[in-house]
């Protein structure tokens, strides 16, 4: 008798056919479904306005602050439905969002910003100090600048502060929104190296919304591409990087008649999507 196939483990995060409407009128997400396996980095890709940030805020339950609502579908984390929880309850369950634009408390020091990340945890001073040192081990630059006012630090240091603040909550999943925005390439590389370290050493799962497709796919295990509030393509990161449509539409690379790869910025900006992208 043939052995039965072993069922795949349930994903840590499952977004099931979610629809989001703002102001009871504007339909932004149109049946988005995605999954993040435990211990993996999943990239959410797409142009500005495709719905990436809205997807993250739907998961973290921050939509209501912007007059948005999940009107259809469900969101499950670690086997339990969470789309009806408050944001702080979700943080206690292990899901933390790092917002686009970093949003540090400008008037507080870097260390004070980090300590706010442990607000939902009831731990003693010794445990708090140990967690702080753990964060500084990943972000040594922050330890040097720990007494500096966050509003006077560089964009890279503020992004590290926002990520370190999330780590203070001891999350099992981080929703990371546009970490490369406004940063120099060298700093972006440093940020993503830390993300990979957190993933491999701390087993933190990531759902990463990013416009920089090249960087995102180089660091992710799997990817979803959003267009106009819909998932139009998904697959392993390596397969997406090699996909002709992704190369042309998002990486700015096309092939000429001889098969040679060439930059096609005009075609990228004014492309006509293939029929299967709209199905």
C-alpha cells in the first residue's frame, strides 16, 4: 500500500480572499490571498499604490485609524483568526509592523525609542536590560548612538531604531513596510543583512512590502506581486527574478531581437500588461 503524502504544515500567517474598503466607498484590495510559512521571508511587491501598505495594515489591524475596513475574507495567525483583534492584542500574539517612513519618536533618544517596543511585555528590569543588549548586538551602531535624540539621527539609524523597537516586543513575525525608502544602497544592504540575520538566528518570519524588486527578491524566499489591489503573480523568489514579465515590468530589463538583455525604462513605464495579468 502506497504511503499517504505528508500534508504541508499550516502557514504562520494566512490572508484569505481579503477585501478592503476606505470610507465605505473606495475599494482598495480585491480578494487578496497570501501565506507566510514559519521562519520564511515573503516579499510583497508592486508599484506605488498597488495595495502593499494597505495589505500590511489590514493584517496589523491599523486600517480603522485611516477609515478603512476589511469587508470580506479572513486573516489567521498561528491557526487563529486575528482580523478582529485590537492592534496591541496582535502585538502580544507576536505580530509587529514596522511602518513605512520609520515613525520614530523624534523627541526621545534612540534607547528610549527601543524601550517603547517592550511596552506590551510584562518583564522585570533584568529581562528588559538583557533584551536591550540583544537588540544592540544586531544594531551596534545604535548602542553607540543610544543617548542621541532620534530626530537628529540619519535615515538609516532611524530605520534600525524602528526595526530594533519591533524586536523588543519579541515578535515571531514582523511586517516590514518599504525598508529601503530614502536610504543609500549601502545602508539598504546593511538593513537587509540584519533582516536575514533575524530570520536565521531568531527564526523571525517577515512579510516585506518593497518597491525595490531586485533587493526584495534577492533576500526573500517567496514573493507575491500586487497590481491594482490584486495578486497577479506569485512564486519562489528565484523563479520570479527569472520571469520575463517581472524582469521587464519591475526590473527594467527587456530583450532585443538578438536575445540580448537591455534596459527598457520607457517600456517599463508605458507597458501594456499581458492578458493573463488581468485574469
